[in-house]
């Protein structure tokens, strides 16, 4: 497993819960109540300096999503190497009937740091063929053995 040093300013440094985990937990620095269907921008107090050639993605925590319907609206949220501001998380309560309370110190999302390739976009008149072609949303069906 590769590692990279990421300078950080934070009272709560993100922690990997288990060896081999891809995401480290981000915690809230504020008290927020999310009513059903409501979203809120929640501070984490985390500021990082990613090295060039790396990106960080902010993603939902599976337990919050499965147990409480809490997700990250713009998932994955992209943190570019040049950004130095606080990483904030836009949480959404998808539960139709129950509110959800976030307290300071609650684990609200995960951050994944990855190397990134820089693309060189080459304008052409036509693209090469592929097996999939231009088949998009729903083109492979939703069950095995049945057409879309």
C-alpha cells in the first residue's frame, strides 16, 4: 500500500478505522440538526496541502446512509491539490420522517486520497468503436437475463 505525506491543520486529524481502509473519517466541528429532506454545509476544521499529482475525495459513510439516510450531496466531493481552505461536507437527510442530529466530534464522512492522472484532450472527428458504443443509462438492464 502506497502512502503520501499530507500536511494538515486540524484539531481532529482524520483516522483510518481499520488497517487497509481506503477512507479516513472526517468529524463535525459543529452542532447541526437535519430535518427530513434538509441539507447543511458542516465544518470539519480540516485544512490540508495535498502534493501535486494527488486529489482527495469526500464520500459518505455507509453506516450513516444505511441506518439514518444521511448522505453527502455532491459525492464524491473533490478536493484539489491547490485548495487550502477548510474541508466542509454538504450532508443531506434523505429520511422522509426523522430528523438527524450531528454533534461536534461525530464522524460524518470519509476522505480518500488518491494519485490522479492529468488528461490531454485530443479533439477528433470520430471516436473508435467499442463493445458498449453509446449505450448509456439503463442500457444493460436491471436484472440478469432480461433486456432493458
